[in-house]
């Protein structure tokens, strides 16, 4: 009984660390886009430097997970929780990397005006950030319905990406001198980073589905990695 209580306490601490890392990542997304839209190079630099803190948090959670796996010898259901957490932090770390990449691009726009190029970027940022937040909440709350709903929102980001891409193509068609080409490519890269952030949120939700059901849909088709909680 004491061993089980200790394990549950460690899981609670793991959940708290995941929420903390998720909050750090959400802030990175918001600040990365904020630095871009306001051409705030100081904020951009803070986002870039803050990526190291996310890396450190990933390492801390990874160590916690490995310690739980090696010392506690969890049963199948508990193993899935820890294994899913290990997978999730990789996606969260990559989200922070992409937020830092967006922030880095803001230096290229420091003395430029955007016009209508970035009109849909804030909307993409809001949806992507909401997806990341919901993905983390679905894990901590063991909420499969929320995870599935969040996965479906990926289409919103994909649609916005297509709008940005088509707008940029139209702009370049009208730009006979090609003066906007470099800037348009950078804006397209920013939209692509946001699309990838949403994809990572979907990955997190897929691991939530796995830890609850024992089934992972990654790749083509579905794969049973371990028995479901009903069999654990």
C-alpha cells in the first residue's frame, strides 16, 4: 500500500511538471508571435533564450519518468502514463523550438512593414496555442473526449495555412519587381511553424488516447502497444 501511495505521489508531481512545461511552451508561442507582430527584438531574444529552460524542464521530466519506470515497476496502465509522458515532452520541446524559430525571424522584420501579409497569423497562433493547452489538459484530466476534439481542430490550422499561402501567392503575382519575395517566404515559414506546432499538439493527444485506451493511432492504421486499462 505504501509503495502504491508513493507511486501515485510521484505521478502527481509528474503531472505538475507537465503542466508547468506546457505553460512555458504556451508562453513561448504567444511571445514568439508577439515579438514578430510588434517587431520587438528584446522579446524575441527572451523567447530564444527561454528555449533552454524548456530543454532543462524536458530533461527533468525525462529523469522522473525513467526513475518511475526503473524503480517502481509499474503495471501496464501506469506504464502507459509514464511512457506517454516521455513521448509528450519531446513534442513540447519541439514546439518551443519552433516558437524560438518564429522569434528569430522577427529580427528580419525589425524595420519592415507587413501590410496584409500576416493578417491570418494571429488567428493561427490562437488556435495552435489553444490546441497545445487543451492537449496538456486532456492528459492531466484523463479526458479522452477533449483529446479527440483537439485533434479535429488541426484542420482549422491547416485551412488557415492554405489561406496564408494563397494570399502570398496572389501578392507575389502582383509584385512585378519581386520586392516582397523574401518577406513572403519568411511569412510562409512562420505559418509553417505554426502548422507544425498544431501537429505536435495532435501528437500529444494521440499519446493521451494511447495511455487511456492502450491504442496508438500513430502512423497508418492503429497499433496496440500495450493492453488497455480494462486489461491492466
